[in-house]
């Protein structure tokens, strides 16, 4: 099964490419066409796409100039796409693209949209063809060039060797043709045909002797140790403690397994992480990579792994877009969604009948606090006050006094862990009886450890699952390391378990075969929660609380 492609650009961007009313300069009645054009865009802007299509068609029937006709046909395609009418949108775009006189800027818009339609329909071969054509007409300074390369890599990893060869035969004179041959050689090796992989590499050298792709190691020459997984973590520096926790989890997952790990120190630096990845892949021949720890290093290592066809699982990186770099790049600790805040607001207002809320936010948490506020007011609750914690503040007594005067039913706190474990004891010490609520930031063992009695009973959303396997893991970890596992330790354990599960489903001869098995898993119920392996997929949240010195499901 293929990993569903994510949308790498918003529909709003597509609309803005050419969505501004223009004046008529052709054979139709200029004033009439201009009025229709304005009305059509007004309908489009407020989401009345069906009405927009009708008016745009009236413009076409009014003998507009060529420039307005091209613009109008594109807008009919875009409006149809917004309506979910892919066949109509595709038909309109193909007709538009068949016009040899179509201006380059309109051709770029049309190719971007039709490539997205093909991707949504999982017609990856057609989508790749569109991206290849698009790349050649994009200006060198256009920032979309980099996105086009990313989409090329993602799309090509969904195609077989024969499909890629067929595309190459029809696109051999275009800029990306060497990359197509490289991907075909890579796919042949993944399909178990080393001889064909070598033949395609020879063809690449013959037809494109100066291609940058030739600087890479040929797929058929990369020796792979199917029992070795590389781990990239900052073992020194300010993040070393977290790396130790992740590695402890990985080692616990390997108990009784034939798989081994090879750990490289990234020092938390991007350049060092890149070198670690290259050594692990091309010198050590690892089957997969776990890590890095940080989002900044994960982005760059993901590019190296994707280029080599090596699966990478970052247990801890949270920044958007990492899992979209390649088909075999996965994030376990994905950015949170609005679902968590909605679930919490529903519980607080409807289940607990809380009516008065105070909101406290760190400077970096304003957006999610404002969204939670919107959910509360929509449910009929009252916001008694909102406070922003100054960066670096250590005196929480004034804010605590002001909150207590409001007599809230609940206090929602979205801030850093350090701020949470300082504010909550101050509030309790000064007599605050309100229930503490928080975002999923609270799903952190350090809050339990340092917040102590002050945070008992706090409620927050999370992805935790606490079945028998989780209890067994917690007990095993505690026996081995003398303390309960942190969240990052759980994520490290799950990353390794996912690789083990995928590698046991069939005989694995190379990294790309493992990648396909990882893609087919789609989701995994681990000790850190329900893990979704597809990019852009939402998580399943449940409400958690702090009781008996640990984080537990609220309903226990």
C-alpha cells in the first residue's frame, strides 16, 4: 500500500496565483465582461463555487479576449476542484494546457493544479509527469522549484521501475530526466533486480555524464545489513539527557531480538547530523535510521535518508513537514491539532458544567490559548480573565492573586513546563481551588515530578494508551533504569518496535522493502499512544489526568 501524498501547498496559494479581477481588452463588451468577472470572483471569495462556475461560463460565452479566456478557464477548473468535481476540473485543465499559446504564468498555474488533482486521486504517474513539465518552465528564482523537487521525490517513490522507465522515455530531454533514471535504478534494486539496477545506472552515466545524481552511491553497490539500525542522537550538550532516555527505550525494545543498533553522536548540530547519516547509510549499510532528536537536524537527515531510500523514524521531532520530505520518513511526535482543545472544552463545559474560566499563556502559546477561548465561548462559557506570562518571569504571585479574585471554576494554563511547575504551586499555596486544565504540553513526566501535589487532578488531552503492554513496559523500564520512563523514552521504544514489526512481516532484503512495510502499517498502538504513520493524519486524543504520581486516563 502506498503512503498517501500530503498537500504541499494550500489551496489558498493556488487561488492567489491568478485570482484577481482583470480588465477586458478583447472583442466582447468590456463593461459587461468586467462586471461578470467581478461578480464571479466575489462568489469565489465567499465559497459559492457553483455560482462562480456559472458566471465564469457566462464570461466565456461573451467572446472575451484570449487573456481573460485563459484566466476564466483556469478559474472554472479551480472552482470545480474546490467543489470536489475532479473530472470537470481535470478536463478543463487539459484543454487549457493543450493550447500552445497559453502564457507561461498560466501554464504554471494549470500544471500545479492538475498535479495536485492527480495526487489526490493517487494517479501518481500522471502527477509526476505534470511536476516534471512544471519544473522546466519555472523561473530559477521561483521558490516553488524546491517544493517541486520535494514533490518529485515523493511521487517517484510511489512508482515501479517500469513506470519510471516509461516516464524517462517520454521526458529524456527535460531537466529532471537524470533523476528519473536514478529513481528507476533505485526502484529496480528495491524490486530485487540488481542487474537491471546496474544497467540503468550505466544508462545514466552514458546519457547524462554530468548529472549530480552520479555523485551518489549506486543503489546496487550499497551493502545493507538487514539486522542493523542506525541511531542519530545528540549524546553531548544540553539535549544529552533526552537522548539517553530515547536510547534506553530503544534498547529495551531490542530485548530478545536479533536486531542491533549503531549509535552516532550528532552533537545537536545540523552539519554533524548530516555526516552521521551519510556514514550510517553508505559506510555501515544500516537498514533504517532512528532519530534525530531535534526538528532542525531531522529536516536535513530526512533529505539524506529519502534520497537513499532509507526509512527514517524521528521519535521526538515535532515541526510540521518532516514526514512530508519522503515516502519513508516518519514522525511519531507530530504537531498537535485543534481536536485536543475541542475535546477538553467539551468535557469542561458540558460534562463538568464549568462556567467561569481563567486563561494563562506563555508568549509562545497565544494561538492555541485563543483557539481554546473560542471553543469555550462558543459553548456558552465565560472568560473571566486572560494573562500572558512575561518571558523569563519567576514571580507568579501577582498573577495568582488576580486569578483568585476572579473565583474561576477552572484555570487553563498553556506555557512551558518550567512555567507550569512554578505557577501551579503558587496558585495552590495562595488558595486557588479551581481545576487546572492544560493542552497536551501537560502530558510530560517532568510536570508530574516537579509539580508534585499542585498538579494532582489536572486534566489535559493526550494520545496515551495504558493497556497491559504499557504497564509491562513501565515496570520493565523502572526495574532496568531505576525510574519510570519519560515520554521520550516511550517514543524511542515505539520507534524500535515499529521497525521490528515491519521487518518481521516478510523477508526484508533492503531498506526500500522495509519502507513499504512501514507505509502499510498506517498506525500503531504503542506505549506512547496511538501513532499515525501517514503525514497530515489527525491523532486520536483522550483526556488524561495526574493521579498517584503518574499520568493516567481520566476515566480510570
